[in-house]
RNA sequence: GGAGAGGUGACCGAGCUGGUUGAAGGUGCGCGCCUGCUAAGCGUGUGUGGGGUUUAUACUUCACCGAGGGUUCGAAUCCCUCCCUCUCCGCCA
């Protein structure tokens, strides 16, 4: 959420940002509602103030055994007027709040401006793509031959877009999760946390998934609960409504969780196999920091994600997302894309973002600065990494001519130090 | 699912026979004083959000005692609904 005061004073800036992010928001309505709200509030406050003052006379008069019926009669007039104003105020406030929640975050000034992903900016790459002395197989073929997945039966029990890992495939997926968690905890000093994947409406609104992305999420109607599309949601909301001490910052959390995405409207597009699935595991990094450090921390976060790919010796590239491709809540995002040599494509395995105070304002996550003033924290997160696509890259990169898979060095401790899957 | 207890400020904890109580008291924390160290003591300050006046400091006002409704001239205090925590019982992975 943006500060209404900021919007008031920077209408042009906000309008540009909305346009660059391909969003449509009725800013005029926001400004009108804001004006209206303040007007009603002033009237309400004034009236209430008078009412309170008169009301406070009653106990005094009663003590002196004086008649208070006239005073009360007078107050009855106030009461009805106050009630009308109060309901008007509540109505306008609700409308304003609703509109404010639809305004996206402002992109940071160094984010490339552009309509869509074709305007994303290549930043750098790492690693040499493997040259094969034989025809490398695509991951789905490998999975089939090695019986690593059971897609058909997963579809039978849940529907298309769900996958089942089995045998060595299940073990490889689990090894990846454990490796990533252990690595971030030991090498990068993250604190592990495991939170619910089913969350309430307020939580979903806090990180910015609601109201915009309602159709992309699984919703349990009976309880009005949602399945998280990423553990960013639960972890970032950990401190919602709280005021942290300066000594509590920064905070670095690492969390593995299942992620659930309806992927509405993306049928037929990369829906085969593992590239785009309704349910998957992801190891997520979430940070809470003071505003002055957040862009430095964004770079750290990017490095932490890169370290995983480097440890796995998987070539990748980093791109900086253009304004039109940025998520609703993000001010700046880097995508990490791993090279899948047989599919011959880069696959997004991590998205690293700085939300500045956008989520903190929505979820009311604050801290007390050196002067004792209450400020919003900055929140950041990054995948470290998404499991299925990392899984793809490993199979394709580490395949051998005889159909076996060499286990990446850093994963071998999770396989009794064996070299072949 | 049933029965009971409860949810108050950073924390503990009064208030809950409705009326100067945004909230006693304590702890913690800030500042000042005193004590040649330490411990202790004294004074004083210390919630969040919104509005208005203001260059700023500041002043002023409204709201907030789990959330939302209701009763009332007036609600932390009474009533209703919901959420959460704890205890006991039942049921079930």
C-alpha cells in the first residue's frame, strides 16, 4: 500500500508508476474519497468534541444533586447527528481503503521501463553450458525412463497440472530441499521457520496477493482461507501488526513450503510435466530490514540465491525485470533463470524482490528507529530455489549417455555419498 | 463437537454495581538528580493511528481496552455475533 499522503503530494509520479506497471487504477476516485473522508472526519471530530465536553458535565452536576434531564435532552440531538456522520465516515473510509489496496507499488527508479518481459534487462550470467558428446534427453524422457515421476496417477487423484514424485525422483526432490535449507542456514545464517500454508484473507492482503490475484489462488470457501502461492505470504506476515525493536532487525528467515497456484488462464503453455504445476515445493528467503539498507540487502539476497546454483554447478543468467513485468507489490525484482540444456531454454527458478515498505504498510510491520520513532520496515524475499525447475536442470545437465544421472557433488551427502542416482 | 475460564499499553496487572480512566499500581525503558565504584534512592517522562493549526518545535482534537454490531445522552465496563488462548470432556487422524 502507498501512503495516502504521498499519493496526494505526488499524483503524477503515482500515475506514471501505475501506467508503467500496466495497472489500471482510478486515482481521481482515490483523491476524491480522501478529500471527502477528511471533510467528514473534521465534522465528526468537532461534533464529538462538543458532545464529550457537555457529557462530562453530567457526573459533576449529579454530584451536586442538580437536575440533568435538560442536559441529556440536549445531548440526544448530538447523538443522532454523530451516528449519521460516523456511518458516513465508515462508508467512505471503507471505499478509500478498498481503492488504496488496488494501487500497485512504485517501481524503483533504476528499474527498466517497459511493457512486458521483452523489455527485461539482461544483467549477467554464470557458468558454462555443458557440451554433450551425445544427444541429451529432455527431462520428461529421463523421468519416464528412470521412473522419477508419476504424472498420470497424480492427475488421476488430483487433476491435470499436478505431479507426483516417486522413487529416486522423490528422493532427489527431498535432497534438493534439504541441501538448500542446510546451505542457507550454515553458509548464509538464515533462521529456519515452518509456518502454515493455509492462511486467512488478511494475511493474503498483507503481502499484496489480494485483492488482485484472487483468481490465481486456491480458496477454501467454507472457512474463507487460502492456500499460499509462496511461503513469502506466511513468513512476511509473521510480524504483521507488530512494532519491532531496532535490535530485532535485520531478520533473515528461510522456509521450505508447498506452494499452490491455480495458474488460471495458462493452460497449454508449458503445462507439460514439471515446468508449471499447481503444487510444488520452494525454499524461500524472507528478510525484514531497515529502509536505509534494503537495496544492499537485495543484492545480498540475489547472491544467496546464486550461491545455490553455483554450488549445484548449474549455469544461469540474471535479468532485471522491466516495470511491466514487475509484480504488483514489488519495487524491484531480479529473476534467476537456470539453463536447461536439452529443453534448450532458461527456466525461472528464483525471483528476488525488494518490496520496500509496500507490504509493511499493508500488514503494518513497523520498528522503532534510533530516535524512538515508529517506522515501516522494508521487506524482501527471494526463492532459494523453486524445486521442480531446479530438478529439471539437474536431470538435463547431469545426464549420462547410458541414461543414468550423476549426482551433483553437493548433493551426494544426501545420497550416502553415491555418485549415480 | 460439548462445558467452563479468559483476551486491557513493551510486559505483568487493576478497573468490568456504565460518567474527567487512554486507562490505577508494578516491571521495563528514557532523561535528570544524588551516591567517589556497585547496589540502592529521588524526581520526571514513556502507546498507536487519523484530523486540524504550524516552517519546525509545538499545540489541539477524535478514535482505539481481541474483531464487528447493538443498547445508552454517555461503554474497557451491559447485550449479541465472530475470532483467538487456556482447562476439562467427547470424537478422530
